[in-house]
């Protein structure tokens, strides 16, 4: 017996409710396949079987699958912290959190691929957060066995790789999942501004932008993102699938190698805060001054006050020059810790 508490979300395939399992006295997320897209599903419980095959610490657990009346219902683990998208609403994550989330997602993806499955719908909304802050991959509505993609629903267009256009418009390989993971990483690092910018683009133009590597824009990383981390995202997003990471494990190892000594996060478009692996705090920003625009950098060791790093503070006449300087300093500090 289950008691419905509230709607957690809804989409093309149906609604997800927060429910209480009255017998086991636990909460669960119940996915009711009653949306417009559910009528086209050949096997409404294929998603549930994919989840069962993929039982892993970085994959959301499935509890049950059954018919209630004529409606298929899949009940799964409820994570009260919600998803990366729920928590951050399309804003950039702190670097260490973006890397950690991507590493966890890659671990889950590694396991899926080892079981002969493709996820086909990786995005921030499908990376769920545990109470301890780790990530679990969720939403297997588009998942399928390798070689069966033609019989599964199509995917989320902005995350489709170039080889999907003009046809088949769905992910059908491990390389496609890697590309979608690359878009997900890009969004966690830079935010979703580029998605808002293409809201009115038609399908043909969207396909052109993806095929040419213009979406997401590889030359528009935020200033504080260091080069080795940019290279991970860019490789995952390569328009040639043979030049991407060839496995989720390869991508995870590259992320591990790109972990910074100082993790920056944006506090506004022109200011940043950082924390080092040994607890040193940093502040930086571009601000108006009497002589134009000034870049400041401050550092505080545990138990001390913030002190300016005067060698890196400078004045500029244009915002572009100030941001170029900020990028050089922030990335140096990220990699070297000083």
C-alpha cells in the first residue's frame, strides 16, 4: 500500500510522485507512465529491467514495477536532495563539485556499459544527489541494450552528438553517451546560458550548430576553469566519435587527473571564491576603481585574515583585458595552489 504525498515532476512519459510505502515505512519515487509518450512504448517495463541490471552505488535503486489498473508504475529510491539541476538551476557548480559529480556519473555509466546498456539521456536533471553529496544516475526511460536503439525513444536534442544528425536523432553507441556526458560536464562548469540562447533555434539550425561543434561553444569557458579541465570537456565533445574518450572509465581518469589544488566558484559574473585542498581561502574579482577596472586577489590561511596578493592585483581600461588577466591568475592558482 502506498500513500501519495506530492508530485515531484512530470514529463513526456508521465508523472513522478513522492509516495510513502506504508508496509515498509519508507519513502519512494513512483513513476507513473501515463503521459503522451507512454502510449508509444512497446515495453513499458524495459526501463525497470534496465535499472535492475544496473544496480550500482552510483545508479538509483529500483524497488518494484507493476500495473495499477492499466498504468505501468515503477517505484524507485527517493533522494530528497533532488538533482544537480534542482539544486543549481542551471548555474555553474564549484569546480570540485562539478568534477566530483562527473566522476560519480562516469562510474555509474561505466557499470551500465559493462552490462551492455546505453543510458541515452545523461543531463544534470538526471544526476541525483545523495544526502552525502555523491551522485547517482537516474531516469532510464530512454535506456536500451546496445544494438537496440532503433526500437527505443529518441533523445534530448541539445545533448545528441553530431553523428545523430540528420538521422537517426538518437544515441546508439557508447560514444553518444560520452558526448552527452561531455555536454553535462560543460553545463555544470559554465551554466546553461548557451541553452537559453538557442531557445528559438529551429531543428535544422540546431543540427548545424551541433554538427559543426558550435554548440556548446567550446571557446566560451568561464575564466576560472583551468585548461586541463577544459580539455576533458572538449575531448568528450569532439565531433569525431573516434577522437572522444572511448569509455566512461577513460573520461573519469582524465577528470581525476584534472582535479585542481584550488577549487574556484563564481559568486557573481566578475567575482570568485576559492578553497584549497589544505584549507587556504581565496577571493578574486574585477571591480570598478578610480582608474578604470581593477583586478584583486586575496588569500587567507587558516586562523588568519585575508591579505592582498599585490603581485597579481592590476588596473585595466577595458573589461576584456581585466578578464583575460583574471583568467590567467585564477587558472594558475587552481593548478599550482599559489
